[in-house]
């Protein structure tokens, strides 16, 4: 498996709309991990960008593309 994120849009309640297959990825379960704690600031969370086939924030926090793909709820 080697899915790649094409685009990402922050949504309400710390979720992300992910495009590879369209889906919603819930970041809430990860917010207490040290690397992801800055994402609790909604403005920082909303700064997410697609990067090298996955998603990334300015502090270089990112997710494995496989995790994003497998844990996203497909919307189409």
C-alpha cells in the first residue's frame, strides 16, 4: 500500500478532509502525543498542508500516508 494525499482541508472538531480517495481523518486521538499537542491550537491545526504524499504542519508533525488512508472514513 502506498496511498498519497493529494490535498487536505481542516474541518470542525479537529478533523481533516483528505483527498486521495475522499475521506475524513480524525486527529483527536493523537492530540495528547507530544508531537501533536501544538495542534490543539485551532489556528495552528488549520495550517495543515499536503506534503510529500501526506499531511504536515509547520512544526513538522505529520502522519504516515498509510495511517491517514487506513484510518480515514471514506466519504465517496
